[in-house]
């Protein structure tokens, strides 16, 4: 399929003003984080509110991204991005040309012929219905999200950030994407972006304690213990029955010498999970540090009732004195 005229059309458009996804097609390992969408797209209805220039620039961004995926032989995402380009700019001939090629590589001959006809200008584009457009947008979001998660499992954080940013561009109200972005940026050491996405996660899912706990661990790892404790306290307010949050808060409090908070949080954790022998031993150690010997002994005895092999609990128990 030919498309020289269409290529000239795209080249003469203000591509430099398009969202930075234009850089994606040329991205290297060091510049991938610059390939972030400049605006979000949530529903087909929002497309109708865009100016022609905004729609064309958005289409160019998706087209550039599709060409990147074509180079990676990721034909599913390439096809989705080309469809998104066509959604914004139905008569974009280069997008139809590339869709013709991708369809041919996927052995979808009927689609390939239809796109070829559009490329040479022998047919008129058929606008998508809102339902079709919204389904396409959601499908694109899911594909980028899954690809981003795959990169996180491989610890390819820059590539993960790019994919997750594109997922967020298509689904800005999805808290799971925001949380994954926060996690990704945290692992990259980009603390400002990580905190920004954690806070966005809280806005979208105010009753999710796990995101607040993630932020707490991130802050603790970076030496911000007081902020970490505050984040964990917020997580506990949202999910007061999460044993792990109380345990972690006790560790943080103990680390800064606040034994009252440490013992109180451990006791709360044990009220929620009383069959945990290690927690009883830990509580015993904290109570010993506080000078509460009797309560510490009770904690060690409870640990032994659960697991008689707990050597540390045995060693801490007071040995009986000689008989009179």
C-alpha cells in the first residue's frame, strides 16, 4: 500500500507540538522516560471536544508509538495504537497504510484490503460509535498496563514507566495504574514522582490501605521515618484489622526508641493474630526493654504454648530459684 502523500501530510503537521510520544519512536534506553503523554484521554466523548489540531497531534503521537511497536514485532499493541490514531484522525492515511501492513502480518486479509483502500483514498472512513471507541480506549489501557507490569517483573523500570504512563493516559481514573507507577518510580529512585502517584492513588481509592503502606515502606527506606509512621497510621485508619501494618508500625516505633507505641501496636497485632509465636517473643523483648518483666514473662510463656520449640522464649523465662 502506498502512502507518500499521507506521509507528507503528517510531516507538515505541527508534529513538534504533539505530545512527547513522538520521541518514543526514536527513544533510546536513556531517554525513554521523556516519552510520556502530555494529556489524558478517558472517553470517546472527550474526543469530540478537541480541536482539529489537538486531535491530529494526538493521532500523530499514537502513530509514532505504533511504529515503535511494529519495530518490536508487538503487533497487538501496534494495531491498537494505529486504531487509536485513526480514532482521533479518521482520514490519517499513514495510519491506514501501516494498519494495512500490520493486518497483513497478522494474516487478517480482509482488514488489510480495507485499510489499503483507505490508504489510496478510494473509500471514506466510517466513524466509530462511542461504544466502539470506549472499548478501544479501554483495550489500549489494559494492553499498556500488562506490558508495564511485565517490565516491572523484569525490573526494567524505565520501560515500565513509559508503558504505565501510556496506560494512565488512557485510564486516568484507574488507581491500580497509579499505584504501579508509584512503585515503579520508587524503584527508580524518583522520589518526587513516586510520592505524586501515591497521593493520586489515595485520591482515587481512599479506602485502600495497601497503597498507604507501600508509601510508608518507601519513605522508611529513604530515611523518612516520621513520615513513614504517619503513612502507616493512615493505612491503619483505613484498614485497622491488617495485622502486618500494626507490626510494621511497632518496628518503626521501636527503631526510634518509642517502646510504648511499639508494645501497644504489637499487642494490637496479637489481638488480631494471637497464634503467632514470633510476635509473642517480639512483644516479650520490647516489654523487657520497658522494664515490664512480669508482662514480658507472660508473653514468652504464650509463645511457648503455641510453639514449645521457641528457644528464644525459653532463654528469656526466669529460672526458678532453689527450694527452701
